[in-house]
């Protein structure tokens, strides 16, 4: 398919959109997405090896929020509040983080194919997290912090390798990411293999897993909120940088500052997500793309909408992962890759 | 008034060695010269993408080094050489980017911003395109949209880097007409880098000839666009006579074989 016909296909979808983003349209879009998140959330809490009535779920949650004792059976209350709820919250946090990180990398690198997984940033974060796990397991904070450092270092290397005198093509950058990803993955596998006894659980975490590490949830949620806020505050600058860095500079954007803040924030998001759930791929690719297709490319919408849509998507993917072959569980990374890889191929064909 | 004073710049080797130029309001300056002569570097210094190693740029008597990004962004409208945009922003969203420096960092564009964008689109005849994604435009449409974004700034200085490079001849003339109207007629300072010698001769009020990082000559098209100067600067054979329609210099390129034939006559 030629670029132009594909583009005009996109255009025909976009044709129904208004000329520009307004506060009102942003509010409506986010409200709709939040409602969807809520509905999917309630269903995720109800579905599983033990099916629980929606009313019971609502009652347990309401009881939790108001501090009264739920009228549900203690088993059901326990399953909803202590097993499924932390997991759902984790999926929300990680999904939001990965989707926003993807949107941020795409805008900064002016490349719709960018994604923490494809760029190797997730592997960098995984390497950081594993190193921290092996050497300093005592501190719960050390893992997300080390993952952040790993992510930030990786994007710096990939960015430099992907540069070109003419500004760096889309393919060159992706190629740099693929190579660094392969290298880092090998190091990770090496470390895991030599780590011994806990091999199996570490491997499972690597592919993507929502079941463990709920004790890290508060720290990770803090990281994620900070990262998303930092990126959102730079959304207007990012809009301009998407169309060219020099142009943005002349139009008044402090491009160096925006770049530094957004790279660090996106690395923080990736690090936080990987530290608790491993390297879940493709969320950062699919979600921002879908958001742009449906709502336009203005980052004042793309960033928050990706956060909510990413959270919903990952919650859905996790529900699938733990129900499709129940009582056994699929790794969530398998689910996202099965959806994401075809989308990536489609995007690659369209942009090159 | 825009003043460039003794500007030097180097990448690995010197690109500009002591360039000085002044452009007054209502003037349209055409910067001409072969590839690698330092034209783009000069205007990138003027718009603030590059910082000169030595020398300085003054806008209305104020040193541009003393201005913040936002301050200089409110004075300068810049149309770069065409760049690939991979995100389907609408034309309206793209043109509104010109209002960035007038806005707070968070929030949305005001009615005034929208009015300025609409005015810029009227001037460039892109109003019809407002809801179209920029990724879908033709070369000519995209150039006009980029000009519209620069005009939405309401600039004191309009700087264009090869604005007609991808346009057919009718659009080339139209683009220069628009630029001339905005600068000469409305009292804006205009600077345009171009390889189109005849369009420059026709539309520019002054011309700068550059070669190897230095300014060879500056003045009105008639003073500067002479056979000997153009031959030296471009290192190729050409003829200059008078355009019978406008009285401006008319440049005719002569291929090596034709040049031999001329000499033998």
C-alpha cells in the first residue's frame, strides 16, 4: 500500500473530527474513557476462577471506600478486595505508564513506531531491576529506581545510535532499538540463568506478570503519577516538537528542557512499570495510535487519553490472561504481543 | 530594523566568516549563493537556531542574545525547508502552533489566537484546508500552510528558507507575491533564501550574494545581479539583460556547449 492511499484512509477517519482540540472536547473524551475504565474495572473484579456477582463486587468496593463491613461472604470479600483489586490497580498503573511513555517517545522522536519495548527501554529497565534484585533485594524502592536508571541510560544510547547527520530516519532509530534490545535481553538472560533457584519466577516476571509485588504499588503509583504529570505539563511543547525540533525552537519552545524532562519522565514511567510487571510489550504502541486515530494528534488529549485507555486495555488483557486457560494463567505480555505485533506491522508498512 | 554584525560560525570548518547585513522594515532581502555558501547558516543564526561564535544579531536595536526564546519567538516568523511530518495534525492545529509564544504553557488557545490563525490562513489561501491532516497535503499546500503558521505569529521579521523549492512555476510566483505583499506592502522585514534568481530579481528589494561563507555583494537587484558578479559567485556561465515586462534583471543560464557556440560567433 502506498503511503498516500494509507494516509488518505486515515484522513477519511479523521475527516469527521473538528479542526482543533478544545477544553470541552478534552473533557468529554476523558469522561467517556473514564466511564469505560470503571465498567471494565468492575467486570475484571467479578470475572475469574470464582465468578462473583456484580452487585457483590460493588458492595465490597463501596464497603471498602466507606469503611463499613460488607454484606458479602468473607471469601468473596477477600477475593475481591485482597486478591483481585490490587491486581486491577496494578494493571491500571502499569497500563497508564506504558501508554503515556509510548506517546511521549513517539512525540519526542517524531516517530509513531516508538515504544518502550521496541526501543529497548523496557529491557534496559529490566536489566536495572534484575541487577537491583540480585544485589540489593532488601529495599523495595531500589527496584523501580534501578529500573528507571536502566531505562534512562538505554534511551540515551538508542537515541545517539539512531541519530544521523540528516536527522535520523524512522528505520534507523528502530533498528538501533532492536539491536540494543537484543544485547540487553542477552545480558538479562545471562543474569537470570546464573541467578539460580528463583529462575522460574524471574523469567515469568520478565515476560510480564501482574500477580506479584503488590507491596510496591504505592511507590510505583507515585512514580507513574509524577511521570504523567511532568509529560502533560509539556504537552504543548511536544505538539510543536512533533513537527520539527528547529521549528519548535523558533516558535518559542525551550526544546532542550522539554526533551530532558520528557525523556526522564518517560523513563520513570517505563522503569516503574517494568519493575513491578516485567517487560510488557506493545501497549505504548497500540494505545497512543488508537487515541490519535480517534481523537487527533494534540498531545493535550493524547497524553491523558492514552493514560486512561492504556489502563483499561491492560486491565482487559490481564483479565483475559487469567481466564482464557483457567485455572492456569497466561503471561499478560503474551496477550499484548498477540494484539500488538500485527498493529506494529501495519504501522511499519504505512510509515516507511 | 534587523542588523547582523560581523557574524562568525563554524561546524568542523568555518561556514561564516564575518557576515554583516542590515534589513529595514518593508524590505525583502533575497539571499543568493551556491550550495554550501552559508545562506542557511546565516538565517539559522538570525532566527536563533544557531548561536554565532562571534558577532551578534540586533532586532529593533535589541540584541537577540539578551532575549528569551519566547520573546524572540513573538518577533520572528520562520518557514524552514520542508520537513516530513508523520503525525496527522489538522491544518488548523498546525497553524495555531504559531501562537505558542503568545500563550501560557498550559491551557487552550483563545478566541484571539483562533482569529489570528484564520487571518493567516486567509492570507495564504488555506482556509479550506483547516480540517485536513497536514500529512495529506500536496507540496504546494504544505508550503502555504507552513507560511500560514509563520504568519500566525504576527511577526516583525519573516524568514523563509527556500520556500518555493518544491513548487511549480505558478505557485512559485504566487508564493513570492504573497511574501512581497506581507513584507514590502505591510512593513515587515523579509528575508528569503532561494535559488530562483529570476524570482529574486523580480520581487526582492535587495539582494545578498554569498560565496564560501562570505558576503560577496549586497544592494538592489540591479546593482548586484550583474553578469560578472553572478558568474563569480555561481561559477557558471550566464547572461543578464533586462526583463522587458518589469525592467528587473533577467538571468539566462548558458550551458557549456552553448557558451562555446556564442564565443565562436
